[in-house]
C-alpha cells in the first residue's frame, strides 16, 4: 500500500490559501500526502468544472447547494494541478454525475489530459498549460447512494450511468484508473445491495469501488469510540466479499479493489444539529472540528485497519486536508498548526514501507456498547528489507490502564529499536490550538526493551505507538 493520502475540500473553504501560504505547504509535505482528491465530495455533484478555468475576472459566481455557500471559482482545475505538482502530489479527479453526465465528463477528460490539437486541449494551452495534466485516477461521482446528494440515484440508475461514462472515458484513454461509488457508510439501508448492483453494471469497466466512513464519540461512550476500527474492518471485509461474489457470478478474471476515499473522525451529529443557513456566504467556516487526543488515537487505529487490508484497499484518502475536518488548521492571516490527528497520519506515511505483515495480537478484550467484545490492543507491522527497516504500529484502547506489549521479532532478525514514539496525554480530551500548537505531540517511549529478538514496550492507556526497527538488508 502506498503512503496514506488526503482529500481536498468538499465545500467553500478557501482553497487558494494553501497555494499562497508556505507554512501550510510545509505542513502538507510533512504530513506525507501522496494524492489529493478534487474537487471534493458533495460539492462535486453540482460543480461545473469549466467555471473554474480561464481568466479569473471572467469566471462566473455560482451557488453551491451542497454547503449553501457562494462559489467564486477563483480556484479551479488548473490552479489545483499547479498546486499538486508544486508539492509533488498526484491529483485524483472526481466527475459530476449528479447534475451532469457523459458529455461533461468527456469534456473534462479532454481538457485535462489530451496533448493538444482539439478545442478543449487547445483551450487548456491557451489558459497557460500547454502540457497535459495527465490525471490518472478518476472518481465516477460521489456518494450517489445518499439522499442528501444532488442528483441522488438508485443503484441501478447510477450503475448504468457510471458504466456509460467509464466506457466512453476508456475509449479516450484505456489506461485510466476508475472508481465507482460504493456506499456512503456501512449503516446505509442499501449497503451491500448497492455494491452488488453497481458492480453488476460496471465490473469490467472500473478498477475500484469506493467506501466512506466517519466516526465520532457518542454520549460519552469513549470505549466504543476507541474501537471504531473494528467497524472499519467489518466494512472493508463486507465490501470485499460482495465484490468477489459479483466477480464469481460474472465469471470475471480481474479483481476490483477498494478506494477508501473518505475516512476520518467527524462530529457529524454537531453539524446536523446546527441551524440551516439561509444566506449564501463566500467561504464560510464549516465543520472545523478541533481534535483531541482520543480522536488522534482513533485515527491511528483506522490507519492500522487500512494497512492490514492493503491487499485490497489500495487507495485511501483522509477527508480532509486543511481546516475542514482536517489535520491542519489555519487562521486567515494568522498561524497554521498541526491538529492531534496530524501525528499518526504523518508518522505512518513516513514509516510504513515495504510489505505489510499481518499480525494476530493476543490481547485482553473489553465489552463495548456499540461493537461488543473488542480486543484492547490492535497492531500491524511493515517490513522493508531493501532499506533495512521494519515498523510496528499499535494502539491501546484501554481507557484506564497501561498494557505491556510483547513482540517476537526473531523472524525478522531485528537488530535494534531505532525509535519508539507514543502519542498519549493524561487528558484524553487535550487538543492543540493556535496558542498551544504542541500540547499533544508524540514523545519517545523509554519503556522499551529488545532482548534476543523479543521486544517489550509499555503502552499507556488511550495511546497510539509506532516502533521503528533495524533489520538485515535484503
């Protein structure tokens, strides 16, 4: 699995700011982002891509129905591509299959990727981009199973449309990687049936089926919240089973993989409880959740789940990147800082490499209200003999007690512990702020020992830890 990725905005948050702010760009680099999905989630289902190209003075102002705001279109496709190339990030595009369809998707593909000599590719060149943008990965709409989505469709309606668009896009470029919309969450009433019907229409035409999931603490139930990754495990394994069942039924040879292209901690219930807006502001401050230590530990647990399933989850996008439910926070004209959730993402992106090793921890279990009996400890490991390193990622979900982890590393012939960094705070609701940006940061864990290939480390309660190890080079 490649390094974890992050999505772009879904709404009217100021998209141009990262291009101007060196501090934000530096944090994006430190985060380890490899791909960014654009132009976002719900927003794309009403988006006219051509509004955001060409001279800025001539770009129309539109209403964004998804987030009830005004879109000025001063940041569009070409600015996005310039930003991603500047930071060495691969762009991942989404096409509007809510209010638009086949022709608009083909027009966008021609503008973005065709070398030249056609009306739309020449228009791109005239706009200052003679070289094609060469976007490889394309999402065929967003969350089309959700009644909140502009242009919401049934599975059969969406599947037919996605198949038509995918087939035509492949006529233009057979090497594209295409993502069909899966369920917006495992709690959707159509979950399972949606994937089956969509893949029956699109199986031979797409490479991925998408998954989206968000988690939050409900009613002070911290134990269940810390176990959120068990739900992610179930979600992934259910979609894999459905996709493989369709494969068997169709007699197909290829496997469709999973793109978990929206996942995060999001206090959605707060957003849903807010009074609906009646005005149409420009760049309103929406869903700017402030994350605490427990949120970061959950994000670390979700990363463990994604790594464990990296044989089939071959793309994954943290939603989102800056300000909006994001690991990076900024103030206009003020500072930028790392939220608590920044740290497990950045450390995993920097450390996970090579082959993912599935581990089966033997752990005490605790009862949770939402997920039943859940292991206190969850872990995964990676092995990179080319560079002589391995890593172990582990989460302690226990609310009130430390756990001593014992790991048998003799099979890896581990030579020494390079580092052991633990994200923990005695206050599980401690957060980073503009005034105290480093209140919660990973610290070196000194309670670590390696003797004869056997490792032990003390894991504080409500903590996420990454151990890096030196191993023989291949």
